[in-house]
C-alpha cells in the first residue's frame, strides 16, 4: 500500500474546498459573493504588524524555544488569569502554530487506537479528521436547532462508554454560533470530572459573544482545570489567521508532552510573528470588541433576511461569525441534499456557502458574515432571487 492507513481515513477540509472553488470561479472572471471564509475581513491591526516588523529589524529571526518566547507564554498566562479567570503558570502554556496545530498536538499526546472522543455536532470540520489521524474514534452527538444547537450534559452522558477519553467543546461554535450557557457548562464539567473524561475546550471565538460574557470551562473549579486543555488563538480575535499563532494551556504534565511533539516537528512557532502577538495581548481586547460590534449588525441583518424567506428557519447565533439556517424545505426535485443546494446557489446565484453535511448536519448551510455589509446585502438578494425560482 502506497499510503498510510492513517491518511486514507481522513477527508480534506470541506470549507477550504468551497473557498477554493469560489476563488477559482472568481479567477475566471465570474462575480462570486463568498460566504465561505472562516476569517475576519478586517486587516491585522497596524500595532501588531509594526511590532513584528520591529522584531524582524532587530534580528529576532532565529529559532525560539519550542514552547514559544517566554514573554508570550507569560503574557498568555496573564491574559488567561485576567480575562478567563483561570490560574495557569507560564510553564502550563505552550504557543502553537495556530489553534489547529494545538488541537492536533493535544490529540497526538492523548489518543491510542480505539480511544473515543465525544464531538458535538454540528462540529468544526477538523476535529473528527484530526482525531482519526491520531488513531482515535470520534463519537458524534447531535444537537438540535430547537435547542439553539447547544450541547447538554444529558446528551453527552448517553454517549459515554468505557473507551471515552475526551470531549471536545467549542463555545462559541463554528458553524452554529451556539454558546453553551454557564449553568450547562457546570453540569458538563461535573460529568467529566466524575467520569474521568478530559475536556478539549476550543475557545477561538470567545471574543465574539453577543449576549453576555464567555465562560471558560477550566475556570469553574480546580478539579475541572486539571482535566482541561484550553485552546485558543490570535487568528480570529486579532485577524491574524495567516500568522499561525495560538496556544494550549493545561497542567504541566500535558504541556511537557506537547513540547516533545513541537520540538520534533515544528521546532518553534515563527519567531517574529510571536512579537506581533505580544503587541496583540497589550491591546487587551479593544480590537476584537470593535469587530464584534460590526459583526453584530451583520448577524442581525443576515438572520432577519433568512427569516423572511419562505420555508427557511434560522436559529439566532449567540457568538462567532456564522449563521446556520435550515434549508431542508428546499431539498426537493433535483436538489437531493444540502450539497446540491450549495451547488445550485453557486451556479444560479453565484454565491458560495458551505453545506451543513460538511459539519455533520444535513439539511443546513453555513454562511460566514465576516464579509462587508455590501457583500452581505448583495449576496442575500441573490439568494432570495435564486430561491424564488425553485
Ligand atoms: C472552531 C475553530 N477552531 C480552530 C480553528 C483554527 O484556528 P487557527 O487558524 O488558529 O489554527 C478554527 C478556524 O477556522 C475554528 O473555526
């Protein structure tokens, strides 16, 4: 066999496939409105760029420690204390090349063949594939539109088996924008502590909570902190997706193992980029707060528009920058599933959206509203016109 069984088990990222298809059509001169992007449409702030440029000019272009520069580990630990109310020492923080790699490293150090990881659906596309790449088995637990796609401790409990090793939580969620309320997080934390289940808490969208504050599950008790990996990144909050910088915070015994992976694979996160991230920390959330207010207006507009389309229902996302409307009423005739529906939108309306099935939920689509209000208005008009023809 030419390839490893591991790689043959895994699918390419569907969200990147759609974005690539839309870019390809655009290159051919077709006027596409894309709602596919999983990144803010704002530029990285100048103060971050300038800090990285200064670092480059000062010759900070060599290998750094595998865990990242000490100032950044300290800065992240301080932020976790001030913003998230969790006590981590800098030795319990590792700087990673984006949250994605951080998550992959967590699964790498934890999973043995047959180990199960509970993943609430709709889920971000990479969890299941990363778990499979690390020889684990994703166990999908569905959430429902009527519950705002919020996962509950009761549903998780039903999925626990003797092989359950970990649970993935993503609040606010990509793709639904669901935010798990604090009371439910408390129940989930208790369940995991009682059943010895590790928690992988992906908090990449924490800055974008539209109703109330984000709660980090590790902040709920010392016991839950001991079993939690708090994963986050500069990517979404500081519009630094291309910089590839994130972090994992966890008890030191786990961080030590992650460091083995980093030292034998990436060596270190990019040196000068880390100085840009230091500047982002100093901003203390002002930049993401500005983006959030803009995203809120767009969210309200998109939801209102979808709700005005006959047959479509749309749960109001409480965080992140995605909407996840239910389009199942349009699955009829030649449109056999949500993938056909997105193909129809791309060909008929020249609008790119991602099918819900890519996130483990059929009959829905995901739109990112991290694109200008002009694009959103034009895109929604086109969707409405195309659906009138069906
Ligand atoms: C839920 C979630 N986690 C992690 C990531 C990856 O973040 P990063 O770009 O920092 O690797 C994304 C990016 O789309 C995401 O949506």
